[in-house]
C-alpha cells in the first residue's frame, strides 16, 4: 500500500506541468509599414509586455513583410536584428553611415534580405529555436525586446507583422496549490481503499 501511495504521489508530481495552454498574437508596428523603410533612416520597434514576462514563454515567432519590394533593380540590403531593448514603439534614426548595418554587434542578426526585386512579394521569417531562446532571455531580462531594421535602399511594403505563440506559466503559488490539492485528493482516495 505504501509503495502504491509513493508511486501515485510521484505520478501526480510528474503530471504537474509549469506551462498552461498556448496562445497566439499578431503584433503590428505603428505605422505598420515602418514608413516604407527608406534608406536614409534605420528603425527600432520596441515591444514590452504588460504582464510579468517571467510568466511567459514564447514558443514560436514569425516576422512577416507583406508585399515587400525594392524601389528599383539596384543592389540593396535589408538588415533585421533581434535586440534586447529599445524605446517602446517605432523609433527612426538618421542613417549618417550611408549604408551598412547600423545594428552590427547589437543583439543577433535574424536575416539580411539581399537584392530584392521591385516585384512585391510577401516574405516570412521564422525564428530558429536559438533565436526564440534569446527572445525569451530578453523578456526575462526586462519584460521587453525589440526588432531593428536597417534598409540600404527604399523598401515599399504593405505592412510588417510579428506573430508570436506563447505559453503562460502559472505563478509558483498557484502551482503549489495545484500540487497540494492533487496530493490531498490522492491521499483521501487511498485512505478509502
């Protein structure tokens, strides 16, 4: 009887998972086209959570550029970085370098689009597992993260979106109560037997 109780308690403890159901959200900057990404500027899009970010775990992330195109057939690059922090919302900075990646050495480079044509095409970039882990580290660090965009040409588009799938982690007090309730129910069941 005692070994059955220990096994049952162990199974309840193993069944306790710290993560609740997954939710998805699609975020858009304002303006949603990032001013059509002209080459004279580079941009940050700072995102902050309203909740305690230590209670969130991002499991999937996709960055979408709707109908992205260059203004002509000339050589071009669009650098995109994941950053630890930036002012909330969209901020533009004058690009006095006249080219190159203003975010080099900051955060992690997600993708660099090279020689996009003037034909509009929707591009989706799915974060790798390592990039998602870094995003979660940034959230744990201060409940925020940012994306950096540096266009070396003029990139017209019909909007930028960031899709996130995340899970909420119950607070430790809630986990303890769930565990305690499960143990009490289990003990009552074994006392009746």
